C-alpha cells in the first residue's frame, strides 16, 4: 500500500526542496503534480481538491523560517495536511459504557468482516483483558457462522451457539441476553454482508442496530477497493450510522485512495487497520505514522519543526532583552499576544507556565479570554507605526480613528493601552526580578 503514491510525492517534493527560492508559479506547478499523483492513487476528487487548495494557501502565505528552504517548508505543510486528512490523532475504540458493550461489525461480503471480528475479539481478550462473546448474524451463509465458531475455538473465545431459523435481529437480542447472563464485557455482532451495496443489507443493519443499541458500529472496508470503499462508507454512515472504520488489507498493494479519503468524506475516523490474514494482524490507525510512510521525509519534517521552535526562542530572547532595558512598545506587545495565541491561547499558557494556574480566577475576572487576544491584536494593527512605537501620542481623536478602524470602541482601545502600561511596568519589574510574566495582564 502507498508505495506508488509515496514514490511520486517523494519525487515532486524532492525537486522542490532542491531549489533556493520558490515562486508562486513553482508552487502551483507542484500542486498540479501532487493533484495528479493523488488522483492516480484513487483519492476522492473532493478530497484532492481541498487538500491541494489548503496546501497551496499555506505554501504561498508561509512565513520564511531561517535555515529552512522554502521547499522544505512545503514538505512540512504537505505532511501536516496529510496527517489532518487521515484524521490527526489515533482514535481508540470507545468501550466506556455499562458492560456488556455491544460492537457491531458491518460491511460487504469478503471485506474481512469475520476475520476482523475475531482479530478484535482476540485483542480485547489478550491485551485488554476483556471477556468477549462473538455472535454471527449471517443467517444466509451457514459457512460464515461456522467460520466464526472455528475462529473462536482456535482463539479460546466464546461464540454464541448457533440456533437454526432465527432472524438476525433475534440473534442480536439473544447475544446481548447471553452476554449479560454470562458476565461478558463485550459482545461482538458480526452481521451478514452482501456482494454489493444493497437496500436489504442496509435495512437489516439498521434493524440490528435498533435492537442491539451498539456502542460502536464499525464498517469493515477493503482498502483494495479504493473509491468503492469510500462510497460504501458514505452509504452506511447515512443509512445506518457509523462510529468508525476498520480498513483491511493494508498489507496489499492498494493505491491508498481509500485510506486517504475515508475520513475526509465521511467524517468518521479510521480506528483500526488489518495488516494480514492472521488474527494478530490488527493495528491502530496512526495518522502521523501513515503520513510518514506515504511521504517518507521524516527528517525534513523534524528539521522544519526544530527551526520553527528556534525562531520562537530567538524572538522570546529579543523580548527578554528589551524587558531588561525597560523598553516594551506595542509592537512587542503584539508579538507577545501572537505568541500567546499560537501557544494555545490563555488556556494553553496556563498549562505551560508554572504559577499561572493559580491566577486563573483573576484572569477570568479581568475578562481575558482567547477572543480578546485577537481583538487586541486587531487594535494594534489599526495603529500607525509611529503610534505603536510611541503610545503616548494617542489622544482622543487618534483613539477614535483606531477604534473605527478595527470595529471596536474607544473604551477597548483604552483598555488595551492600560494593559500595555501594566505589562510594560511588569516587564521592568521582571527585569529587576519582581512579579510573574502575566502579572500585568491580570491587572488590565
Ligand atoms: P467477510 O466475508 O467480510 O467476513 O470476510 P472474511 O473475514 O471471511 O475475509 C475474507 C478473506 O480476506 C479471508 O481470506 C481473510 O483471511 C482475508 N483477510 C481479511 N483481512 C485481511 C487483511 O487485513 N489482510 C489480508 N491480507 N487478508 C485479509
């Protein structure tokens, strides 16, 4: 999986990183090539479009970081967008409810549903120490029921006894009853698939869902089927409702389109991936690892991350130097506000700075929240360069003009100026070794 795409993207980005400067035309040309590579990998058109658009926007607007070539910056942007498209973080199964937790497996025949049911049951039993009951609801293929029973016997995991003549919803009810009586933690419902998407399968799945009230409804989809898997996911999600996707045959030579499109098209996370026929070949789906595998440029990505961190550190050092000298104008304040909002706003800062958490109530009482950060930056942006350097010249008429410029009130401008004075005083105090870095902020 991903080999072809990986090779193509690698080639395109290699050519970019070799250059010293990048024009908008260079970026556009690269985006066209990336677009073609993604389409060839069978990624859904809508996903390709928004992906290349987002990368282009960021690549053109990216701030140049010292010691990083523009092309390397683009690699990092492509990498981050790949991670975001794949779903950002690992999404674990949610088993947080009163046991027995019902997990319903849906999907087409041959997608790997029964195998994945057994794989997951094995993992829940061995790794998570849960007591699992598996039930096959496939009343159309006795062989399917027998297949699950055999897998259960091999793994030492219980399966619901087969009773001839029952309907799928009845079996689901019986499975849940048995799981309750038997003190099971999890009950897995392996539903019947069809060879193609059809209404009867959807209706049946919806009926089972209504009876079993499953905590997880996982679509098992074969990654080799590309776009079909994506359409299937969309249909199941609208008609039955999914909580996640298990993508099988990641070990095969699929082009990767399904993996890259599923999340973006359905909004549902890929929670698991099957990487082989054996029952231990099941893994969590890690968007960052998969993106790394597709791009294979981990060193460039970490280089850019480090350079960006150094840049922030250099800026912080420059501000500290000004503090020491007792100089702190509105340009510096804007830098500080921007840094704060980059670091996750007030909430993020609280977590980062020792001692700040204690001031939480004061900060809240002063009405400082993350929206305020942006408003304050907007006020400073409405000033002239001279005003930013020398706020003392700000008299009534200038304040009125600034307020109008950013759509706020003179009162807001006054508040910002007061906060600036407090911060400047506090900076001087810090320079002399008094007070915490947020002291002035809390007084504003
Ligand atoms: P079901 O009809 O959806 O229940 O599909 P099965 O579970 O019977 O799987 C069909 C075939 O796919 C079996 O031969 C499985 O061994 C195989 N299979 C399932 N998952 C994977 C996987 O992740 N990788 C590989 N290589 N084969 C798989």
